[in-house]
C-alpha cells in the first residue's frame, strides 16, 4: 500500500497584472475568487455553456471561411470525388461477393 501525504494548496494567478490567458482561472487568494468558479474550483454552468457556444461559433466561422475560398472549394471537390470512388469500389466488392 502507498502512503500519500495530503497537501493544502491554492491556485495562484501567475499572469502579470492586466494580462490573462484564455480559459485561465484567476484565484490568487482565498478572499479573491473568480465569479465563474465556485469556491471549490468548479466552473459555473453559464461559464461552461458560454465556452461551448464560443467554440461552436468559431468552428462554424472557420468552416464558412474555408468554404468561401478557392482552396476550400478544391478540398470539397477532392473529398467528394474520393467518396464517390470509394462508393464505387465498395459496390464492386459487394458484387464480387454475390451481395
């Protein structure tokens, strides 16, 4: 059996004043708690929902930008041709097996 030592620690903000890191928790002392987190360090439902919505918005925006460029359209055409070729090959294999 392994003996473990329990340490009483706190999360401190290592960023310089006025700067922040995306998604960082800024708990610098027991008296200063980030409003998006509980005293135990658990994020609030609103914080998590907002973070998910931001990621979805970023993904949708990236997709729209990619589809609007000639390179993005070329990739779409290439993927469509590859999928068609794969479907044809699968149909050939199925026919050769008698299905």
